[in-house]
C-alpha cells in the first residue's frame, strides 16, 4: 500500500546528464486529473493521506512564472492540508 509506494519513491535514483537544447527541458501536459484532487487541500480523493503539488497535477501554464506560481500555490495548499 502507501508504505510500499513511499519506500519506492524514496529509493528512486536518477542520473542527470546535462541540459538539452532550448525548450527540450519542458515537461508536456498530463498528470493527476484535477477531479481526483481536493483542490482545497491537494489531497487525493482516491488515496486518503496522499497529497500532490506542482506539475504532477494535470494543469498547464505557460512559461514565464505561471508554472512556478502553480507549484508554489499547490505546495502551500498541500502543506497546509497535511497539517490539518
């Protein structure tokens, strides 16, 4: 269950080999459907106790700070939601 998922996430390792050409570093759309997230707390409606923030959520923002604002806002909401 959740403990196994948490362990898998904590033990993931990634190799960073540098930066690609301009705009190759941007992530495409997709992610956790917003209708599966309580937007007041960013908690999963499917798995209680699981919170999301940032671009793992299925929303798109243009570059220039919009995705950053989304990450900050959802991170704040998730942090507040976890403390409740």
